[in-house]
C-alpha cells in the first residue's frame, strides 16, 4: 500500500486522488448491495469469486444499479469460467474443445463443478465451486439468462475454432482479419452481451444494442490494448496474439523484438500495433456518448479511459518488450474519479491522444498514418463537443488540426531525405 503512495510521490494530483478514493463514503448502490449480501450466502459467494478474480473491476460492477449488478456479475463469472478452460495449456485438446462448445448448456446444469484444471491455473477455484455460479445464474431473470447463454455459445465455439487451429498459423495469429476475429470472440462479443443486458435492464434505451460495430469496438479497444501491453508475458508463456501480417514486416521471428540490436524495428512494430488500436477510438467515444444511466456510464467509461492511458504509455516505449508496463495506481484512481461524464471522458481521451501525438516521431514509418488517426479523433471531438456546455476541454475550433501534424511530418521527412542525400 505504501509503495502505491510512493509511486505517486511527485504527482500531487495523484496523491490527492488516492486519499480521496480511500476515504470516500460508500455510495447508495454499494450500501444497498452490501445489505443484500448479508442475508444471501449463495450470492455472497459469487461476489467473493468476483472480488478474487478482479478487485478493481469488481468494485465498478458493485456500483451498478440493482438487477443489472447481479446480471453483470454472473456474466463476468461465466466468461471467466470459459476463459479458464480456454487458457489451460495442460488440458487435453479434445476435452477442452468439448467443454468450450457445450459451456452454454453447462451453465444450466445444477450441481456442475470442474476439477480438471492444472494446479497453476489462477481461477481454478472458481470452476471447482462453479455450482454456486450456476445456482445464481438460474436465479436471474430469464431475459438476462438468455443473453448470457447466447454470448457464451458464440464465444465458446469461437474459442474452440481457434484452439483447433482454425484462423491460425502454427501458434500465432496470421492476418489482421484473424486478429479482429479472435478479439471479436473474446471481447467484442462481451460488448454485444453487455449492450443486450443494458437494454434488457431497462436502464438504457434498447437502441444501444442496435449498432453491433460500436459494441464490438468497445471490446476490441480493451483487448487489443491488453495484447500490446502483455507482449512479454505472453511471449514467455508461449503465446502470440500479435498478427503476423503486422509484426512480420519488422522481424523474422516474434521473439526478435526483445533483442537490443533490433531496437528500431521493434519501435516501428509497436507503432504499427498502436495504430491498429487508435482506429477504434471514434467508435468507443460514439458508444459512450449514447449512454444515459450514470452507473452504466461509469461501468463502461472506466475501463476505456484506463485503456487509452495504457495505450499512451506503451506507445514508443521499448520497455514493453522487456517487462509488464502498467499505469501507476495513483493515475488509475485519478481516472476512476474523473470518469463521471462524457465531457470529462473526452478531455481525458484528448489528453492521452496529445501524449501519443507528442511521442510520434517523423522517423517512424507509420508517422503519417498515426498523425491521420490522431487527426480523425480530434475531428470527432470537435464535431461532438457541445460548445454551449462548460467543458474541461480547450476547444481550438481549428478544423485544420488533421493537416498540421501531417504537414510537419512531410517537412520532417523531406529534411531527413535532404540530409541523407548530402
Ligand atoms: C469486461 C470489460 C468491459 C467493461 C465495460 C464495458 C465493456 C464493453 C465492451 C466490452 C467489454 C467491456 O472490462 C473489463 C475490465 C477489467 O477487467 N479490467 C481489469 C484490468 C486489466 O488490465 O485487465 C481489472 O482487473 O480491473 C475487461 O477487461 N473485460 C471484461 C470482461 C467481462 C465483462 Cl462483463 C466486461 C475483459 C475483455 C476481454 C476486455 C472483454
């Protein structure tokens, strides 16, 4: 705990956020939720597993309005169960595929538990006691159950296809299309399911679930950012999620990027991966701006602002190839406290987009494309920020914002060429 404060010792705004967060009074939703748990042992066990698998995200789920809170908790635990089967390299492939393809019916089987995971699987315990999750799942409204089961069916089958080698080349993802499809199965479908749950709860307009592309992009933005951040951890564990269509332009072997002699190619590859993610930002902002319920907005916005801040941190940062790069807890808490409305979220995105823009180098082969992606995001913001409303953002009303970085880039590249030719 002390180390968390020490990490932010030179950042007064983060220190203040950490203190505010620690001493903030419990919200109305959190209090009514805790009261409900006192008399419900089975539900309490589910929240125990939720808190065990993901502490900070569990806190965000527990702030949701009634009804939706339990539906999303169960959705999360069911997906975590599925993930624990997909993840386990020690499971026999046939058995794994059989489980993945039938998981949508398993969640209706009272009493089902599973103890075949390897001893090192971190959420092993969740499947060992999965009967508790099933009991609570069966207590949800049928409308919620149907959404969760349908997404589980689609995701389980998608995961099984990947596990058996479809859309893959040896152990790696081949094309950008395959990469998008994999991320759709594991994260985009979560976006579909959540939008359907928001609609079924009545807390959001049913139209939130109509635009599938936006729901998909919400998941892809989180998953692709994680995949960039986790390069080294995944490499060490024998996993490769970066598509060869991208990294193959910069190396013969996926592990070449960790070599000091490969620095400049490694940097260029990282930029190409970040560019692929930046293209999703306008969709993310469009989705968030449609939300109406405060608790749903916070639940959706917090992971997205964490992701944009992670993306700014990993961009042009070769440490990604050596270790797990993470935003400071102080910064994360500051973002959690600030993500309360769309104006603030836009201001946060704008800040990190500017960080990316400043770290973008003319010598980078993707310099121009990154400048254009940044320009498109700026354009979205200019077109969507209401000028009448008090905003944290300094709008410069400069519609040429897309052209300025491009112009600077072109001049930079011309100068590089000129000096090379001397
Ligand atoms: C999530 C997503 C999530 C939240 C809100 C809206 C979403 C819309 C579309 C898709 C996903 C959405 O958020 C979590 C966030 C999370 O777990 N963060 C980790 C930190 C980290 O670095 O991983 C934490 O411990 O706090 C998320 O990452 N996923 C997720 C899973 C289930 C549900 Cl119901 C919602 C995982 C994934 C793969 C990105 C979809």
